[in-house]
C-alpha cells in the first residue's frame, strides 16, 4: 500500500511539473509565438490559418524531442549524450531562424521599396503642369491571395520548429517518468505537449487580437521586413542569450 501511494505521489508531481514546465518554457521563449504573430500580421493570415500553423509547428516542436527521448530510453543512451544532441539541435534551429529572418527581412524591404509610390511634377509645352504618382513595382510584383496560400513560409517554420528542441522535456520529465512506468511516461509526455501547444495557441490568438486594435498605417508597407527582423531577433535571442 505504501509503495502504491508513493508511486501515485511521484506520478502526480511529474504531471504537475509537466504542466508547469510546458506553460513556462513556452511563455519564456518568444520564439514559440512571435514568429507566428509577425508572419500572420505581415501575410494577412486568417485567424484559422494562424492557429493551424501554430498548432502544427507546436506539435512538431514537441514531437522532435519526444521521439529522441523515446529512442534514448529504448536503446539505453546516456542522458548526457541526449542532452548534447539536443543542444546541437537548438543551435541549428537558432541559426535557421536567423537565416530565414534575414532573407525574409531583405525580401520585405525590397518589396516595400519597389512598392513605394511617389509624385513627380510634369510640365507640358503648352504650359500645363500636373502631378503624376507612380510606383516602381513591376507588374504582378504584389502577391495575390492564391499565391499567399501557396507560400512556403508555414513549411519553413514547421521545419525550424521540428529542429528546435524542448530542452527540459527529456532530462526533467521523460527519464524520471520512464523509471516509473510506460503509462506514466505517456501521461507526462502528453501533458507537456498539450500544455506547450495550448499556451502557444493562446498567446498567438491573444496577440493577434491585440494587434488588430492597433492601427499603424505607416508601417504596413514594411510589415514583411519587420516580420523578418522579428524572426531574426528570436534566433539571436536563442543562440546568444540562451532564451
């Protein structure tokens, strides 16, 4: 009886830890939500699309570490070996965010400059003077809705999040849970995953609702470039600040 009570108590502690760690590690990691908010705003995504992309990337983010942890447990890999591999995955993901953000920011800046409209004064021989407004964007330089739907951006984000590790999951949750039972391992892993993805969805939705209430017409033309800079800074925060 005492053994059963002890096992139940430790399982409860692991489940509570999985829930709290899932929520906190998401809130403290701006890369878990800022890229989606920025891309949704710049790409004029619907709420449905923004949340679907966020959910898919969140599931991929958790699944990568879960699969690695299960392989380590099944084949008896040492915790230090798994942690070293997770650290390298984190570096890959950070550099991927930096590269993607940089490329997207440059593309957005070029698009904004090409799309800038300005006015010239035209004087004719008969003395008539008029203003002529035009832009430098070439024909079909702007993305059509069908082209935006086919954008590869969500898939790029998915790959980046698949690379990105959940650093706390394997050492703090999966290994201790595996020492209890496979049932405990599945419960703890599921709780962490649900907490992480749900927190991502809540923060993204709340952020988009808040941004919708703010009107900054002057910045709309630069929204893609600003989104790229946001993603780049998330990568920098991960790689150099350890967020």
